[in-house]
């Protein structure tokens, strides 16, 4: 009788043997995971860089890429661990078997203490009030706790609200017609019309699939969300940003953002059902990435269009995430345990549900130009008169420029008195170029030209703030090297005061960009400034052809600008009366 090989025996015992897995599958996915990690770090670097340059569209693109790369990483890790998961599970079970015989574990399990029994019950796998409920409560409590903390900061006008004001003040200066149309379509994703359409379509699909329980869940989530954010709005009763900063007008309370909560919850429950419907890990990862992109787009659109503060949309995402976690946790428990009418509730909505958000996106894009009409509104400039232009009166003016987060930078080194036309003429007649606004196209062009060593005479400057206001105008002048890497430049703000003759008073900071550096721990590419900002002050006053008129404005000091470059100054400012 011929000898039977082990392989033959295995084939006979198990019938048709499954094909052996292809070699290198786990290794290939681990390599993909490593590449994703590198890309995630690169995206984080881009996010940090673009938060400094304050370009909304570029910042959005960097955030989206970050989400996509994280989804790729999760997918690659799941695929890489699919094969060794059985082995890891076996090792874990063996380790737990060993732990069960440990005297401390035995004593803990045998304890009759009510507190220990309660704690043990929270980690049981065989009851709905065990580990599943514990995980649901913990996951929902984290964003909810952060939401409460943020709500307190909003009500008490904490530091976050100052960042809110700076971002809102900046938006009118970075808007373009194309970006405004784009964000109008994004905000339409969560308008009431789109929400009703998406909800009705989801209910129809789920009802047709005989998933009436899930259809009821979708309706309950949508209606509950409307009631919840309306109640919070009524309690906090926060005012909207000034209408002069907005291109849409809404007079209802501001905190939290209803649109952002709709995107977080309504699209969130549909994304969860689709996640359960898809079998492919790639499809699941794509679903999560698409959902996060929708939430991000809607949140940014509300700030960009000027109808919400940044903390409004952040608070909405936190509160919406807490509620969504609670809903998903409840559905997962209901799918595992017969807690509702004595039977389980399977979560199998079918992949046809993917049509619902797709139609919602199409409707938003098509209907946005018809239903949303962004329109800029003229700002009402509020000014206060100065009795004179001596040091005591000028002491009422703001002193320092600020970063987006409120960190102080250089003190003002110029005080101009004159109209905006006189200000522009004073610089342009002497060969200075007015800087372009920090729009998407201008920022991209400045990046490209700067790295290539070329020249962009009207390149935008990084926005800075004074008394929470961005600079009203900036000028720059090339050096003999004639490249963007070196330039003289000055940022000028409206002070909010007028001189005795009624003309506006302006403040300015100036510095000389002497090259490109990679600043800070994140090595962000930006201009390096010459620390002697008083030398740049002297250069500018000489360039304009006005006589020196230095006044004591602050005190001699050293400090750092937004990118960490050092500066020093004698604390004086040039008082220039324009003509």
C-alpha cells in the first residue's frame, strides 16, 4: 500500500482544500501601511504650514488628504493582520488561560464586593450592559465632555472666542468668486432641502429592503438632531458674526452650527449603515473618508461664508460625534442581544443605500446656484477721534501685531496719518508694490516662485493681526537680487482712530525678509526676517522721502515673530503725516 503524504491526507480529510494564500500579501500591505504613515506625516506638515499661511482652500485640501491617507493606513493594517489574526487570537486565549490561574485574578473573580462585581459586569461579553455598553459610554463621553468645555469657553468669552474673531475678520480678504461658489454648494449639502431629500430617500430604500427598524432610526436621528441643536442654540444664544463679514445672512443664534450637526449626524448614520453593508475593506475605508470630507466641507463652508464662528462648527462636530457614537453603540448592542421586543435587530441595509448620499451631492451642486445667493455687505467703519498726535494720545492705539492664536509679535514701527489713497500713493510713487490677497491661486504661485528662486513682485504676505483685525494693506519692494526670497515689506492696519483733522490713523510693522528658512520644530518653509527691524524702519522712511519723526511708542525689547524669528527694537515709531 503506498504511503500517504500529509498533504494528501489533509486533502482527503477536508475535501477540496482552499488554495494556499499568495505569499507576500501581508508584507505588501505592511509596505502600503508604511507609505501611508509617511504620507500622513507629510500631510500633517502641510496642515501645520498652511495654518500659518491661512489659505482656506489649501488647508481644506491638506486636511482631506490627511483623512484619505489615514483611511489607507487602516485598510492596509487590517489587510496585513488578516492572516496572522487567528494566530494572535490563539496566543491571546493562551495568555488569558494562564492569567486565570493567577492568585490575584482568582481572588478578584471570587470577590463578593458589590463594587468589584459591578466593575466585572461592565466588562462582560455576554450581556448588553457589559463591555459593549461600557465602550459606547466611554466613546460618546469623550467628545461630549470636550463639547461642554468648549460651550463654557463660548459662554464666558474665553480665549477661543478671540481666535474666532480673527478668523471671521480675515474671511472677506481671502474670498474669491470661485471659492465662494464652491463653498455655497458645500453648505447646500446640509441645507434643509437636501436634508429632507436625503432622509426621504434613505427611508424609502430601507423600507423597500424591509429594514423598517433602521428606517425609523434614520428618522429619529434626523428629527432628534434638529430638536437638540435648536435647544442648545436657545440656551447659549450666541450672536452671529457681523453681517459685514458675511456673504449670507442668518439671524438665528449661532452656537452650535445646525448645518454642521446635520452633516455629522444625518450623513453619519447613513455612512455607518453603508459601512455595515459593504464587505470590502477598501469600500469601508472609502465610505469613512467620504463621510469625513462631507463634514469638513460643510463645517468650513459655514465659516468661509461668514455665518458661523469657528468654535460653532467645532462644537457641532463634538456634540454630533457624541450623539452618533451613542446611536451606533445602541445599534451594535441591539444587533448582538435580544433587548428590543425579545429579538435582535440585524444591520443589513444593502448597498443600494449608497445611491442616497450620491443623489444628495448631485442635488446640492445643481440647486446651490438657484437657492443660495452669496452677497458681500459693506462694512461700517467705526472710528474714535484723537485730540492730538502727541505720545499721550497715541498711547490709546494698539501696540503689537498678533498671530492667529493671539501671540504678540513686533510692536508697531510706523504711525501714518492720511487717507487710503494718500497711503497707496506714498508707496507706489516710490516703487513699492501692493501685495496681492492670500487667495488659493496667489498662495500657490508664491510657493512655486519662492522655491524656484524667481520673482513675484506682488506676492501675498502671511496674514497678521492687530487688535484682532488683519492688515488692511501691505507693500513690498524687491532687493538687488530680484527674487521673492528677499524683500522689504510692511503691513498696515487701520487703527480705528482719526486725527484731529478727521483723517484716518494707520499703524504698521515692517521687517526685511533676508531669505527662506525652515522654521520651528515642524520645519515650516517661510521667510526669515532680519532681527534688526529698526533698520528696516529707517530704510522705509528714507525710501518714502519723508523726514524722520520718531516718537516713543513702547520700550526697547526683544521678541519673536509668528515663525519664531528673533527681533529687537528701540520701541520707537515713525509718525508720518501723509500729503
